[in-house]
C-alpha cells in the first residue's frame, strides 16, 4: 500500500516550458487535490476533483490545468511555466462525500522555474 | 468565510520542554479540527483530529481539545524530543461540500535542540 505517490520529485524548467505532474493513489479515494506550498503562504488549493469525472478550481488555479484520468490518477499541467510557479506541489486524496475525512498527502514535487 | 489562525513561528525549545502551539478558528457550522505535521522534505500527515466539541485528539504524546466556547484547538506535548522538529498545521474541515474541503492555517515551525 503506497498511499499517494507523485512524480517527479524534483524538476527544473525554463520559463515557457510545459510539464505535467503526476499523482496516483491506491486507497480507492473519491476525492483528489493539488496544492502548492510557498514560504509564508502556507498551503493553497490549486484544483480539486470531488469524484471521478469532475474537476473544480481552487484558490489559485491560474496557469494550471488538471485531468482526473481515472479514479486513481490526477495530473497537474503547467502549459507555459513562469518563475512565479516555483514552488513545492503536493497532491492529496480523501474518501470524499464531505464527511470530515482526513486528506492523505504525497511526498511533493519541488519545481524551480528559471 | 472559514479560517484558521495559529501562532507565528519559528518556535525553538530545548529537549524535554513543554510545547503549546495555539490555534483558533472561525467557522459558521460545526467543523472537524485537525493537526497535521510536516517533517523536513516530506508531505503533510495527520497527527490528530477531533470531530465535536470537547473531544480530545491524541497521538504520539501530542494532545488537543476542541473548545467550541473559545473556538480553539491548541496543540500540547509535555516533553518534546528532537524528532518532533517539524512544521505543524492546524486545520478545519467544512461539512457543506461534496468533497473533504480542508482549510489550513499558515503553519508553525518547531525546532527542538538537544
């Protein structure tokens, strides 16, 4: 039982390049999330997927797109990376349904945009 | 809207000292409350939770009591260890959504010195 896995762990991009961050969970969770973590800003929700087939914007969606590929996988795409997107990105999952369930987090992807 | 406020860090303590990290929240309904911990280079993991007023969550020697009258959920530990050095996030979960929406505080960094 691996929990939530993310790839890659580290990435360096040049301004304007694109990339996709991958996330998968093996806990049969319905809901999945993408956060970014910046010094002094805490965790900010980028996008979430309440259930397979649905995605919605969070607090800071500009510059990102997501795909809920199936129940297990939820990817985050940067179409044209900018230095402001330098951050640590975390994927999380939870049972869903609004029953106050905890979220389980992956180990993070550390992205630097030059 | 709902929000979480927690004490500013960083906090530096000597080993075996008593720890308190203050957390207060604002919510319109009856949220569940959480403490998450993030060790260096890792994702967040749930430390403890409480789902209703006067509940006490506990884990690994840490405790927090859900105080509805003061809208607080302070984290305490009687004797900290070097291995407790981490960032601690207070959080709340809002019931009125189709997913497990969690609002995080800004985090409090704890360093424990031998």
